[in-house]
């Protein structure tokens, strides 16, 4: 997935989450949720690019909350041990991204990964825009 592919998917993903329930637009963009899930399960590096692209587009707080409790939490659940170093590095230099960690719940996260997420929440500066 190129950066442009990730930005294009991120734009459509945001539009999906902003579309009214039951609308034609929501239905037409539902493929983005399927694609997100496929990337998380089968291509975690591409899912990571999608998450970063969404953050880069600077969506409203309710969209960031959906990223926290959705793709980011799922990525950590399925690939946390492989991805946590990358996520920590991003959180340390990107307060906007670090804010997302406040919306991640333990759920299926491995204990060691959850401990590192909690440590990041306590030590890394976050953006003032809540997730």
C-alpha cells in the first residue's frame, strides 16, 4: 500500500464514519470497514499506514475515538507484540497520535502490550484534542 493509497482509503473511511446511519453514502462506503478489518488481520503494516493516514487528515474527535476503539485497538489485539515498538515511537513524537491511546481498552490485548500502552498514556505528551 502506497502512502497515496492509504490517504485515499483514510478519506473514504472517515466519510463512512461520518455518513448518517442508513444512508446511501454509508452503504456505498461500507467496503472501507471490510478493508480495514482485512488489513488488520492480514497486513498489519498496511493497517498501520491507514491509521497514520487517518490521523494525518486531522478528523474530528469522534472519528479519532472510532480509530482508538476500532483499528488501533484491533491492531494491538492481533499484532501488539510485533507493533508495539512502532506504536511507542510514533506516540513519542506525535502528540496527536498519542491521544488515541487514551481510547484504547485492554479487551484482548496481551498483558505485556497493555502495560506498555498504559505506560505511554502516563508518560507521553498528548494533544489537547480528546480521543
